[in-house]
């Protein structure tokens, strides 16, 4: 299951804020997930890069991490396939150590249809990817997470849960449900030393973001950026930086929070 790459020793032996931590980033091969994996590794965590289809992209992330002295391995598995979850978690534990940082990032876009034109199957598809799959993964990971003394679960949501955008009901409902589940989990698992937080980016400059903008506005991100706060949209490192902070000692007393990463929100909505 795992693609194993030998790690180099830490650069200059410098202690890093996440040294000793073992992180799983779902959907870690591209876009926001890639940015998160790279940042966590840069800060010293050993990173399990989960991917569903693109082995080459996952390998690229692993190679970039290990080329600078970090530890990373790639693990194939769909978050909605419960049969793949336990073997993946077991492999991560065997290869890298006990998991103590889980970033639920894997996701997919909705088809952009109105409620009148959205069938049950579309709602189920989005709920499987954004809610039911992540919850099954978290549930399976809890024995490892509870055993570490300090563990973190960070769910990647979206600012769309506060926008109620036209044509995005299935996606909005699934992400809203994920947020509700994560904030409930924060209360339930606090007794075990697990911190649970939600990070909600705005429009992010990724391949998926470009497709979203093209479908919703017939434009490119570059064309829209002048109207966004600070003259640009969100970038993967913006999201990754918040996650690295939450997982660090500086974020030790933060749980049950939803943090938006959107520059304070654009003055106008992309979706209308």
C-alpha cells in the first residue's frame, strides 16, 4: 500500500515545531492538500500523503519532502472506502509511528445545479466524500489518536458554508455537516487530549479553484484577484500555515474553533 522512500537526517539537526509528530493528510497529492503536506513536513512532522488516483502527484509530494530531509510516504486509498481505511492506518503506524495529527482535506466539487435540479444521488455523493467518509476515517483513527496524549484533528471546510451560494446546495450542506460533526467531536474527545478544529478557506488559487471560477463566472482567478482582499485570493500556503499553527505547541489550547482563511472575505460573492 505504501510507497516507501528513505528519509534523510534533519537538516543541521535543528529542532522544528512539529518534530516527532506523525500526520495524515487526506487528498494530500494536489492543491491545498499538497500545500499542507509540504508545510507540515517542513515543520518536522512525518507525513502520510493520502491519494485516491494520481500516484505520480503523490510521489512528487513525497520526493519534494524527502529531498530536503523530511519524512513522507504515499498511501493509496479513497476516504469513502471503509475497507481501505483500517489497512491504511495500520500501514501508517507500522511505517511512520503512531498517528497524532489527522487533516481531513480530501474533497470534490458539486455539479453546480440548483436545488430544483439536484437529485438525491448528488447529495449522497457529496455527503460520502465530505462527511461520512471522513467520519469513518476519524472513528477508525481514534484508538491511535487517543493514545498519544496530544492529538489534533483538523477538518478542511469552506467559507461557502456561510454564503449560501446559488447552485451549491449539495456542497454547502455536506461541508456544513462536516463542521457540525467536527465541533461536536471537539467536545467529545477533549477528555482524551484530542483537539479538533475547522479551517475554512475562501476561494483558493488551485486547479479546482480555477475550474470553479470558470464554471461560476466564466473568468480566471487572475482576473478576479484585484477585487479580493489584499489584491489576491487565498493560496495553499495560507491554509497550511494556519494548520501548522494549530498543530504546534502555540495552538495547544485551541479546540472547537472554526477559522476562516479568506482575507476578511471579498466585498462581492463569486456566486451571486
